[in-house]
C-alpha cells in the first residue's frame, strides 16, 4: 500500500487518535500508533496532533510509553513543535531529569535541539537548588553527563557546569552515581578531552 493510499484511508484513525490522545499515547501499542500518525498526518490534522503532544508534554514525558512519543517529535526536528514542547517543559527539567522516563526526554532534548535550547535546559538544571540531587540521582547523573558532552562546544556554559560539578567534590567523590559525573567533569578539566554523544 502506497503512502498516498495510507494517508487517504487514515483520516478516521487520525481523528480517533486526536480525540482520545492521552489514553492512546500512554499505551504500550498506542504510542507506536501516535508516532505513525505523526508521520502520515498532513496540514491541520498534523498541527492538531503536534499541539496535543506539546500540550501533554509533561504527562507524556513521565509516562513509560508516552515518553517515546515526545522523543519521536524531538527526533523529527519540526521547529515549531520542538519550541512548544520545550516551552511546556520549562520549569520541569530538574524533576524530569530524576524520573526514569523523563530523563530520557531531557537527554534527547540536549542531544537533538539547538544550542540555544540546550543551553536553556542546562542553565535551568545547574541553577536549581536541587542541582546536587540531580548529580547524585540514578537517572539525573546521566542527564548531567549528557549536559557535559553537549555543552563542550558551547563555551562558557560548559566551563560553568564543570566548575559547579567540581565544587561538589566532597558530596560526589564516594557517591555511587555522583562519582560518574565527577569523573567526567574532572577528565574534561584535567585533559580538556572531548566526549562523544
């Protein structure tokens, strides 16, 4: 079946997905259906679907299946959709970093979005009063490591991030998760060695 036929025959399905979006996107199989709908939808239908995803970004990001929908949109790099997603997640990046599913969304944002968007996320995390908690968190430490790698070509924000991590040496050195972030920061500081994402 060609894409044109699939698109023409998909209108009732797309409408059904849009009408029952939250339930479908948070379902093990439904998240795949939503991703496929994003691929085949056009015009107003696609805009409506992307708006639904953006409006439910926080709920989806913390959901075992919904987080894949958010990551899929980020991977698609549709500028207005990504900008709206980031805007709706702003203020929640710290808590998402410490969530099993949300941390994957934050890492995806850091890896795939523009420098300006990534810097905004990194600044939100590193200026939080919970920054040390993020560094010590089983999921947050991976977000912090990704932030170190992502920011290395951005300049000042990377240097500030490295210094802030090193200041927490006494609390990270023997911590099972924190020591990983500390090791990355020390490697970069001592060797100025770049990391690959």
